[in-house]
């Protein structure tokens, strides 16, 4: 390539680069000033599965059937079914733990639940330097449901 061609190509690429820069100066930025500004959750967003409370009864919908536990690929759900004094199983979880450090937010637990007991919450600020802080108990998962909105991955009136 001759000298003239090189100079021409350099000038052309500078002109194109500047034209793009000037054009973008008049566009609305696609980024936001997080965390002051929070972008809306897009349809199909996922975050953390939480335990739903039946608003009529105030009890969990969960009957401790264990289907979510068995369908979780990284085994991050651990449920202990409640038993009465005689050792008879009760239809609610004594403990329900979710290890968010292993959760890959695949939604399979929610799809597996036949009792509409789990839901994705619109919570994303749960990071921690301590991995133990990412193990959520039944009460924490219930509290998260109460203090968040649902992200409906499939169907439902909300995103
Ligand atoms: S979203 Fe996926 S990885 Fe997370 S708890 Fe549910 S099944 Fe397990
Ligand atoms: S599948 Fe639903 S009802 Fe069964 S243990 Fe999991 S959350 Fe509870």
C-alpha cells in the first residue's frame, strides 16, 4: 500500500470514528448510574427463589414434598419435613434452606413445584463476602417474599 493510500485510510477511519462519537453524543445513554438509578427488571428476569405465603391463611404454600429439592441441579435446596410428637410427617417444612452461592437461577425448582410455593423475587443485591450469608433460611426466604415483588418468568400479570 502506497503512502497516499495509507494517509487516505487513516483520515477516513478518523472521520468515521469522530462521526460515530458525535452521533452518540446526542443519544440517550444505555447505561444508568447504578446504584442511585436502578434499571427496571426486564421480562423473564430471574433472581432468587423465595417462599410464598398464602395471603388467605398466612401460612406457607409449601407442603415439604421435596420436588424442588430433587429437581435442583446443583442441590442447593435442603428441606427437613416437620414431624409431630408421634413421629408422623406433617405437610410443612421444619426447615427450608437455599444456598444462593450454588444457585444458578435456572428456575427449575419453581417449575417443579406443584403447589405454587416458590417464586422469583425482584431482589439482586444479596452479595456478601461471607459465603455463609448466602444460605437463606425458611424465615429469610419468607421475609424476602414479603418485602419484594414477584418476577413471573412464565405467565402471570407481572414480569
Ligand atoms: S433456581 Fe435452579 S439452581 Fe437455584 S435453587 Fe432453583 S433449581 Fe436450584
Ligand atoms: S416443590 Fe414446592 S411444595 Fe414441594 S417442597 Fe418445594 S417449595 Fe415446597
